[in-house]
């Protein structure tokens, strides 16, 4: 109310009155009286009890219980890598129903799907994800390094943040004319195979690590593993930009005798009626897909409670069943051992992990940084 002035009409009334009575002190009294009256009205109008939206449906003038208890709807943005879409399509309605029942609040999701690397860059560049579900922890760590996710994110939920997992499989031509049985066959002189470039594709890094893990777990030392990897990649006619392009190169363009792909993508394709012959090598790598709350964004949006609850929901048996039906191997052992999924997923004799090789930061530095092993190998193949 600083700088408030009596209305001009009131001022004119006072002046007229004063001119008539010629009484200066009385004019001061009347002015102060009017100021006081106006202030009283203004303060009453600003008081909480006068909120028309709360009292319109309540003649007594007390606040409406419905308005007090009604919760504002929440909107979450989920950014994920492409092949999780089918699983999320089944999981999200279950979470929304559960949250509505327990909290009386409606949650809606904005969803973005794409290559894990491109999704990571989009979040760093400003796509305001509340939750990210990516192909590898390396991508989540990049977002953390950009200051959007707090360090230690993997310890905030079970299983080091891994909400879904799959393995690498070898897709062959119908009838498998080259009799490809394991990763070892990719280094044969008569075999050509397709993969994306690990410098640009997350799944391609997993493909590379699957071959490295195969050789190491089979008893070879690192020198022999390097020689095997080099010989195998010499049989790749083209390194595609991403996994989708590598699949198109193999399936639509007819290049190569084999393709490395995620098991879950092949299972989904088969569920849709496509005939895709494939082999699950019995020495394999666990392709772990982490989920994390994007701390900076949920604090900005005021969505931390719901975002954290959704992330935790992904680890429940109910959500893991949905992942299992969408081609991902359930991480919940009680779910994985049910007949439905025990019959669906071929056992792997020797299953390695990226942690066996120091985690993704170590693997990235050793193999994929500029000038590291992969670049050196590629340079030698061009000579």
C-alpha cells in the first residue's frame, strides 16, 4: 500500500466541505479517517479468508474441504532408448493406476524414444527429462557429468540402477547356410557380418564387448583377444551409424551372413510374426540398461516424489513381468524362474558383465576414446 492516495473524488468532497466550513484541522481529520477506512477495506480484501475460489461453493465462508484436499496432477517426461517402448507401454498404465489409487493424483507421461547416444545428447542439450532409461551406464554418467544427475545415482535403487537387461544374439540367414554357431565364427574367412560403429552407437559398444568378453571368458589373454577382435572386424563390410541402420543393412539390403543384435528386439520381432533365425551364444555379456532420476530437472519441476516412485516401480515383480514379456530378461529372480520366462529365455553358460572389465568408464577409455584400441585397429585394417 506504499504511495496510496485517496481517490480524487473523495478529495474533491473534502475540499468542498473545507471551503464551506473553512476549518483546516477538520479537513485533516476527515482525510485521515478516509485513509484509515480505505486501508481497512484493502486489508480485508487481501486476507486469505476472502479467496472467492475457496468460498464460492461454501456459503458459510470457511475454506472448502474439497479444494484443500485436491492434489494437482503431475506430468513426467521419460526419455529412453528405442527398444524399451513396448515394455513401457505396458508398465506405465500400471504405475499410473497404482499412484492414483494410493495418492489420489493423476500422472501423465511425455515420452521420447530414440538411440541411447542421441537421447543422452538431447537431455544434456536441454530436453528436460525427469527420468532417463538408457542403453548403458556410460550414457547416464555423461548426463551426471553435465551436472544434471547427482553422483551415486546407481546406488539409489536396486541392482546398481539396472532396470532391464538382455544379451547379444547372432541373427543368421534362413537355414543358417554358413553354419554359424558362436562369436568365434565371426572371425572365419568365409563369414561377413554386420554391426554398427561403436564410436557412434551404444549397442555397437555392447557388440564389441560381447566379442571381447567371449574371448577372455574362453581362456584367452588380452593379446589373443585383440587379435581375434581385429580379425572379426576385418569381416565387417560396413560399420553403420546406429543399430537400426545395421538391421536394415542386413535384413533389407541383404548384406552379410550374420548380424549381432539385442535378444529382446528379436523376440519382439518374432512375437509380431516375423521369422528371424538367431543363436544365443552360451558365452555372452549381460547388456544392462540403467534408469535414473534427473535430479536437476525434477527439482525444477517439483516432480521428485513421483519420478522416484516410478523408477522404483520398474524393479517390482509386476514391472519385471512386463519387461519379460517385451523380450528383456527379468532381473527379479522370482520372476525369471517362473515357467513362462524360464521356457522363453535360453540359459547362458557363461554370462559376463561390464563390471568384469572395470565398468563403462574404464571400457570407454581403453577401447573407444579417440586414439584408443578401436581407432588403432581400424587404422591397421585400412592399410
